[in-house]
């Protein structure tokens, strides 16, 4: 289960000895690829199981199926020094492994709860192939009680498999940095030896506080953290909306709040609401858990309601900025990804705004530096200026820094109208207005 590896890199504090483990990662999705590449650089021998043959083929050819800064280089490094390999059989991936990470999808069910069938099915498939006494670490975001449920699957407990919860806290767009510089490493384990293996051997060399707790608490930490971040964003948007109503500047108000050391400034940026693969799904899941347990989590319900309304507020701003257009509203959109630094459009505020604008009869042309597949009925432009061509209103929907460098004179010349709705407060108002545009941000006085 452990050995001295020829590919081992010196990622250890001075005077300490790294241990090379045989590690399996089941699932070559976003979390799995970052986890696998990161562990390979730490000196472990990592085998990744992925049953999607198209994705498997791409990875073996050195093609990374997602955009994440630094990830392609990390995976190339691991495969070049033979620390990392990809396998179409999960059973083959776990053969000989001392530590196995489950990084499988856990999508939302129609009622907002979490569907763990893919993860549980994978455990059942590999149970007979597991070495006695291995550590089986659940890195997927799962409902409280999942680790206990996994431990009861036939072939797990009777082999002495140690099941732990080890939630991920990666931010899309900075996931590689988050792996090597985490705020904390959370380990939920009932067996002290399992916790020691993860903390001292697997993550050896990472400078981070390790929090060891029980599996249920570890599972809850992930949901509590993401739901709190969602709450901060919804609070910031509510303050921004109120500032618009009373004539205050939300940027100044929220900056003043953030200077309080008890509050801090992160996740207080107003915008079109939170999106992506984590916060919407995790807030729904936590609310579903609360409902199932009989607790009325009214605060979280309000957070989600504010987020839903915020998208429509942005759409209303666009329609209002266009003025009278005789039913021929044309909108240029900058950004489709749910945030800058990724090509992920899952539950993207930008996509939802586009869909609502189209439902209102608007023609939409969009540009995103990384998203190459347009939504239905939307023309994808080759650059930012082209996206604005013939538009009555330009909507800034994703906070890509490159949009700050676009030639606004060229944009003004390409547009039919002269209105900019900046749903991310990305552009500088004076610069925009100096080119003959009207400008409306979020929480800013007109």
C-alpha cells in the first residue's frame, strides 16, 4: 500500500519523510482530476477510474475535458513521470490501492435532495476488489449519513475497509491553488488510523490545519460552509437592491462592512446571484435535509428566494435600459460561464438571464472566452466587440477581466443602442460613460 516511488517529488517540510501511497481516484470529473493531479505531484502513485470512454480516451491523449487554470499542466506532469494513469475499469483502478477517493457526481433529485446512486453503485461494483483495511474516502458532496451508509455495503465492513468523509473545498478557477494551499483539511472518521493516514501520509507536505471529526459532522461542514457563502451573496444583493432604492452606493456600503474584522470582505460583491455546480445544489440539499428532519430552515429558504429574484432584476434592468424598441430588442452579452476562470455553465446566472431575455422576445448574441457551445437560440460571437454588434443593450454577465480591456469606442460604434447593464460591476462607470454610453450597475446610483 505504500512504497518508495521513483517519481516522488520533494513536497515535504524540511526534515520529514514523505510516504508514497498507491492511490485510486474513482471519477475523472472536476474534483477527481484536481485530486488525482495534486496527489501525483505530492509523490503518490495515482490510478484514475473513468467509465466514460470518450473522456477516458481524451485524458489518455493528454486532452483535459474541462478548463481550469493549471490543471492541464498538472495532469501532463503526472502522466509524464508515470505517477498518474487512467483506467476504464474502476476495479482495475483500485487494485492494490491503500487509499481510494470517491469523486463521483451526486446530482440534485427533483425534490432538491441528493441522488447518491452513482456513488453507491460504484462502491458496490468495487467492493470485492478492495484490499482488506484500505481507506475509502468520500470526496463527493453527500448528505449527512452517507459514510455510514457506505460502511454498511456488503464487502466493506467485513473487509475492514475504513470509510471516511473528506469533503472538497475547491473553487472553480483556482482549484489547483486551493488543493496545494487549502484553508483546512476536513476528515470525518470513526477510526483514528484512517484519519492519521489521510492527514499524515496522503496530504503530507500540505501546510493546512487538519480538522478531524466524525463523518456526519464532516459531511455537514461542507453544506454549512457553502450555504453560508450563498447567504452572504444574497445578503449583499439585498443590500445592493436597497441602496438603489434609497440612493446609496452599495460598493461603498459593502466595502465599509468588509473592513469590520468580524465580517471580512469576501462574498460581499453584488451581482446576478450565485450559480455553478456547488452553491445552488448544496443549498437545495441542505434545505431538503432540514425539511426531512422536521426543521423549518426559513433563513436558507429566504437566501434561495433572493437569489432567484435577482436574475429577474437584472433582466428588468436590460429591458428598461433599452427603452422603446418596437418589440425588436437586441442584446449583446459578455460572458456565459457562471464565473470567470472556468468554462462551467451549470446553473450559470448568465445563462438564466439569457433564457429569460429570449423568453421576453429578445435576440441575443453572446461571447465568452472559454464557453464554445452556445445556448439554444443564441448566436455565439468570436469576440467581445462582435457580440455587441447591432445591440440595443450590452449586458456584462460574467466577470472576465479581459472585458475591462475591450475597446469601448469600437463597441459603441458596433451597437445600435447605447446602454450598458453591468451585472458584475466589472467596468468603470466613468470610462463607459466617456464613450457615450449610459451605464447601470448593481447597487449603484444612476
